[in-house]
């Protein structure tokens, strides 16, 4: 059976153009800096995000970890959202591997952190009892808050606020191109103000593997050394980077199609009794909804019944679902998904 897989945009398969580029990639040893395709990807990514340099890493988790460890010393503190990917889903790596403490704040409706709450959380550097606040991490788009995005105005305001206090800003921009496309702006308007940013090639951009960490030349030099410590020094990985180049050159603007299809899917689901869409959902390519109390089936039971009908989904809570559109979800797939939910819930 061919499945309509809405569990995540991480399930995307490489396009034919990516497979061809991978097969023809010119490669070298990247640990020596000799892989021309990786070098090309890093330069392209840095240019697109308005940074001096880039670093190809196996995953977004490694990119965020390498960034925070490059910016921080042991015992420093990072301010981040309580629903941030780094806090919830990255194994506590900044603590276990870097000795970096985290302070979690409640996100606003758009996934941002309120400047007043950040101000209140900044530690007193003269107090020996407290860790030293070093960095603020933001996430754009914010996954757990509904795939919502922050604006260039907020990002600039936050960066100015942080820099005035001697703090660093890192953006977990796993889906930052979704944030840019949703607002109809150049991604550099979102990434330019921050000190470093990680974005994923393997989500909506549909490359099979990898993320790129971007920042200043000096910062990337530090991060490259940390990448090696973390086991991320790959050799002839230009085969993977080739797909990333195709992704950046051909897959960014089409993210708008995923957003439009998510809206169509949400409209259909919203007409089914018992499904309560989150206000404003979808903001990008993620649809979040809760089951009404009248629905007696559990999410696990619904998932099983959907799979039997060729639709794969992922519950994100006791009565909550997240569906994610991507390049391999077409209109027919959206229609089939709505029909399957209607049949099961009614």
C-alpha cells in the first residue's frame, strides 16, 4: 500500500533532480575541507541567510548543539522557550555534553519570547550563586506552538535587545524558509539580525540528510571543531550536500504549495464534527487540532484505523493531532485524508 504520510515533513524523499545530482557529485574529504560540493553548499547557504560562513552538519540537533557549545562556556545559561525543540527533543545535549544550563520561558501565541520576561530572566553577573546568562535561543517557525512564525521586526528588536546587554542570539531555524515564504519576504530579513542560525535541508526542502549552521567566519571555525568532537566530521559527504544544493535552488518557493495544501486540508477537517482546529491553524505547513470529548476513540485507535486506510498520522498529545504537509502530499492525498477522518469519526 502507498501511504499518505502526514506524520512530518521529515519523511520526504529526495526528488529525481536530487538523486541525479547525488549520483554525479564531485567529492573529496570534508574533514580536510576538500569536498567541493560541501564547500559549495556551505557558501550558498551562508549567502542565502546573509552570513559569512556555513557548516554542513548531519542534523539540526547537532547544528543547534554545536552552535550553543561554540557560543557558551560550561556553567553559562541559555534562555529559550519551554516548548523549544532544543529543550524538548534534543536529549538535553547542551547540559550533558556542554555543561550549559537552560532557563525556559513561556512562548507567546506566535512562538516568540516576550522581551519583558527575558529581561526578568537575565541573571545578575555579580551574584556568585547564579549562572551567567550568555545566549537567547529562538525558534522560527515554532513547531510545538503550531508551526507559527515570528516577524523580521520582532527578530530585529530581540537582537538589538540582546546585543545591548552583551547577549548572543541563536535561531533554531529548522523551518525558517517556511517562515519567510509564509510572510512573502527574503529569509535574510529573519536571519540577518541573529548571530547564528541552523536550518534543515531534510524537512520541507526535501533533501535526504543534513542541516547547515551559519554565522560569522570565526564562529563557524569554532563550530567546525565542535562538530568533530561530536562525531560529525564526515568524509565524502558531498553526495549528500549535492541534494542540499538542489533543495536550496529549487525547493524554497514551492513551500507555498505546502502551506496552501495545509489550509485546504484544515478546511476539510474543520467541517468534521469532533475536530477542533487550533485558532489560526495552519500558520504554515502544520495543522494542529484537538478531539472533542464526544469522540470516544483514542488517538492510537484513530491512527490505526487511518493507517488501514492508507493515511499515516502522529498524535501529539492525549487527544491532539499534528498533520504536516510536504512536497509528496498532493490534493488527492488531502482529499483522501479528510474522507478517512470523516469515515472513522462519524
